[in-house]
C-alpha cells in the first residue's frame, strides 16, 4: 500500500512521441536538446526473424530493418559494428564472450523514402556467428542464447552502444535498444496458441494488479516481429490504477526447451508503461525465474510468467508474477 500511495502521488506521465517528432510544440520534453545529446541511434522498424530455428539451423538468421539518425543530418556514421556472445543452454560447450562479428558503412545503406534517413535490412546468420566464435552448429541446442549488440562508430570519434542509450531512446517510438537476445528456438505451429484467452493473475505485483484487472480476456495472435515462436496480445500495464495510458502490445515468446519441463512462456522484451517516478521508468519484462510453462501439444492453457517493475522504480523492486491462461470458449 505504501508503494501504491507513492506512485499515485509521485508518478510522471510521459506522452508517446508522435511520428512528426521534431515539430510537435506540445511534447513534455525538450526533444531537440534530447536528440542533440543523444548523438546517434539505429531505430528498428521491423524484425523479420527474431530467433534461430533449430529445424533450419543452416539457414537461420536474425533479420531486422533499421534506419540511422545522427544530429548532423545523418552524415557522421563511419561504421556500425555487430558483436555477439554465446551462452550454452545446458553447458554442452563452453560459453564465448562478446566478439566482433561484422560491420557495415554508411555506403551500405539505402534511403527511407518517407523521411530520407539511411535505411538497411541487416541479416546476421548463426553460421557466420558460429564461424567467428568457433562453435559447431551440431552443438547448438534449444535455449542457446546469443546476445547480439551493435555499436555506432562516428567520424568525429564518438561511439554509441546499448550502454549509452537512455530509456527515452530504447523504447517507444524510437525503438533503438542497441542489442537483442536471439535464442535457438523451434517453430510453434501457427494454428496453436492463437485466439481469445482468459488471463488470471496468481501473484501480487509491486502495485497489486499488473494489468487492467485480476482476470481479463485477450486475443493472442502471431507476433509479426517473431513468427517462429512469438505471440502478442494487447493490455495496459498498471491499467487498474486508472492513469489511462492505454493498452500496448505485449509480445510473448513460447520457447521450447530440450527438457520440456523447462518450456518458457514469457514476454520477449521489456514493455514500458509510460509512467515513472524517476528516469528508470515502470516496466515489465521477461521472467527471471522459471515460473512459466506450456505444452506444445496442448494449447488449451498455460502458465505465463513475467518480471514486474524490471528497473525497481517508485520504491519497488523487480518481482516475479505468474498468470493462469486458459483458452476461452
């Protein structure tokens, strides 16, 4: 209850940035100054493939389209350098630390016809990563994780990586995280885990209810940014508190494991609320404890697990929360 009072009295409501982002005089932040201080970013417009399909491992790739911006008219990019590490799912081979994989220059980009910014579709295959890291595809297992990150190296000597990106840039309109976890996964049949489902919260979050109610119904559909094993539904984080921020996409991943007792159903990324007591912001994200579960042969129900208040804002702390999810009739 202490936390609830604190958030109600201290929360700052941040407006979403519109597409006409440099000409809106009503934004609650000095956007021009923010962009000048940011320097440069690569905004993700579309993710074509978000995981490495173990059933097609030789052709598997992380594929996304991004547009580049800097505060000198998109002229400062020297190169964008991609790195990856490797974490084995079951310790079958040693982990590998972060290593450079490949790079691109500004000459490799095309142009976004909508705004004139440099635009490119990037394809990072598992075979080229493994070749650099010294991994044999025969050793890959479900749940292996590659953290792929990228660094923008500018001609004036500055560089921008995931560590330099503020929450205002990584999420929302800008969608410039600077890094993605790309796991070895298996395809979930497209006709399963879709349609209306009833979600019932089983554990109290930092502020009581995580979404708009203790029990709510949402439609699951295939996540266009992860057609391999992704689903997405619409809900409002902290909607029960009445701030009326509105529902947002809740991207879910259904990750099969080599031991099916370790199957995971959780958020695939951090989802912000648009609410904050500090620069950290209130958000939810993937589970950090193994509280979720699903059966690939039975989509009548599953357990969905998340981490609430991932950054520990508003006097709270990251908390595991699970939901019983049942297919609605």
